[in-house]
C-alpha cells in the first residue's frame, strides 16, 4: 500500500533568464494554498495527501503545472477556483478534472 493516497507535485521553478516558468504564475502561493486546504480538510499526511513544491517539471510552455501521483495526471491552473476544483474533484473525490488536464501524449 502507498504511504500517501495522492502525492501532488507543483512546479515552482524560477528561471533566471526571464523565460516563462511556473513561478511567474504564483506557483509557490498556489502550493501553499493547496497544502493549507489539505490540512484544513484533515487529509494532509500519511494515508492522505502530500503536497510538495518541485523544481522544473518540464511543462513550461503549458503555463503553471502540477502532477498527481499515483494517477500520473498533469494539470494546469489559472486561479484558486481551478485549484479548488482539482482539490475537490481529484484529491477528495478521485475524479480527473478534464478541463484542466494537460495531455502527456501517453493517454490511451
């Protein structure tokens, strides 16, 4: 059994050359927002959800990115409303949010 039900990695990479990166879109704040939601909901930690900031996830052209394992589902987001939907639908209810999903090219 997995240690966490879901492990969410949110890209918080900052590029020094000024090129597009997730940090430009407030990724650190978004990660803290999600972590606080998980703590408030009582699902943060073992057997629940772990939310971590990550370095570059390699999806710079897609806007801010996050990925949820073990499902291997990639998302983008614009605001807290999008983050709320990812949190409620995917992390709480286990349903993929298709409108925010980033395609990997590996989907069947």
